[in-house]
């Protein structure tokens, strides 16, 4: 029996992609904590606004590329998109260790944005296809913990760079990524029915499978944009991305300023706090969502809403507290809420969008979320001296409050999977035709 046909293989896919997710975030996150190390050689990075621009260029390119990368993932092998994406951004990571000027770093961060944009829509839609119904939130949530762990390990970039050098740090992690891409060539496999909509309820040939290739990219965009629920999902996803990216890119600096810590300690403290608590949030929110949805189709939405509600007061305390224990406690509370929320984004999307358009739809969400993150990252760089990072963090809670209200009011799915709803509709149409 082929490896991909074994019962444990879906969980192996999660494990394989968990490592890719870790490398995804670690390679991008290292730059934020190695700022001072790199600035000793590339003096432009001593300016906060220039550093904000460097962080933001990745997000702008990533955001613009995401919808198209998702649309491609709905139509071609996601395995090769993932392998190619990992290989390219790892090579870019290696090349960053060769840079001697600010412009070279800007170009490489832009290229990294394109290559990393191919990964998340492909990976999440692949996992969603392997886990239909039971276990979906947990599987996707576990994959997302790879991102958190990568973020946490990236927080040690300054320590590693102080021990070796920032150039060697980029070199070694780039080499590791390229080597792992080769491993994936042999172990990662595409879902056999990718591009088909399978129906367990309707045995007719037409209902059993419709090729995604029959639907043009423009038609796919039209279907997604005409779905009102998608706009609501898009709004609350983008709203959460504002504090999400703020904590990734600016929380080490905030802890450094508010708590009078060196960046060698502020970086790991900030990233570990969010990463560990987000992992806990996933392990809580994933199983709760998977169980709750069996008795109430809105269970995933309620679990997500609980997580978002936790983030609101946490942001206020993160921003305004000047006590290390209180700051860490608020960070832990934020992370648990974010993990519960993050584990359910793709499962909620699956309730309203067919598998034929899922990667593209998540790519659109990722695009808007990342663009909001780019705006936030650059804006915080401009406001750090005048308004203060702490007050900016506290004000983000108000945005989440609006998103929470829309989520609870407007999202009302009929089934846990849109494909199931389409299959039931096709079955009813077939029955009406036979009757007629």
C-alpha cells in the first residue's frame, strides 16, 4: 500500500508541514530580533523608520501575491508549490547573509514575500482536504503551532547572532531549509482527488466530481466575492491581523522600551510568551471546536469568538503595563485567545466556500491580513516616538470589538462543509428531475 493511502498519512502531512511552517516564520522573524546586530554593519537599520520599511516590504509583496498564489494552488499540485516555495525562501535566507547594504536586503525581503506567499494557502487547503469534518480544527491548529514555534525560535536570533554572527545565522538556516525541501519531494503527496468535489451523499457521476479546471480563475474570484459570509470572515481576519503582526514585529521593541530590558532578553521573552500561549490556545480551541460543531454548526464560530474576546483586554494590558509579570500575563492571555481564533479560520472558511476555491479564498484573506499588517508595521514605526507603541497596542482592542460583533451576528452556516451543502443541493436537484 502506498504511503499516502495509509490511515496515519493525514497526520504525517500535518507533521511534515509543521516543520515547513516553523521554517516559514523563523526565517522571516529572525530579522526583527537581529536588528541591532545587522545595524552594526548596515547602518541604515539604526533608523526605526527604515527598519519598519524593511519589515513592511515583505508584507506588501506577500500580501499582493497571496490571492494569485491561492488561485494557482486550487489548480496545480500543492506539493510542488510547497517544495518550491520552501526552496526559494531558504535560498533567499542564505543570500541575506551575503548582504552589505540596505537596498540588497530590501530586494531579498521582497523576493521572500513572493515565495512565502505560495505556502500558507497551499498547506492549509491540503490539510483541509485530508481532514473532512472531524479533526479539521485540531489538524489545522497543530500546523499553525509550527508558525508560533518558528516565531519563538526567531526571537533567539539576536542571541545566536551574538554567539556566531548574523551572516552565519542566515546561512545555516537557509541551508537547513533547502535540505528539508529535498526531503519533502519524497514524503509529501498531493491529495488524489485534488480539484474534484466529492459527494458522499449523491452517487451520480456529475455530483461525485466536478473538475476545478472547468471553472476559470475569474469565475472563482466571482463566486468568492459574491458570498456575503466571506466578506465578514475577511473583515475579522484582517482585524485580528493588525495586533497579530504588531506582536510579531514590534512586541520585542515594546518590551524593551516598557520594561527596560536588553533586546537579547526582550526578543525571546516576547516571542516565547506569544508562541507558547498560542500553542495552548490551539490545543484548547481545536478540540473544543471539533466537538462543539457536532452539536451546533456554529460551534467553530463560537470558539473563534471566545478567542477574539480574550484578545481585547489582553491588548490593553500589553500596551499600558510597565510591569514584567503583568506584561507576560497579558501576553499569555492574548496568545491563548489568538490560538483559539487561529485554529478555526480555515475550518470556518470551509463552511462557506467550496474546496474548489478554498486556497484562493484563504489567499485573499491572507493578502488583506498581511497588507493590514504591513500598514500597521510601518505606521507603528512612524508613531513609536510621538504617540508611543503602548497606546497603539491598547487601541487595537477597539477594532477587534467591532469584528467580534459582526462575526457573532452575521455568520450562520448551514453545514460544517460547503461541499456537503452543494452535494445536498445536487441531490435535491436530481430528485426533482427524476420526479418530473
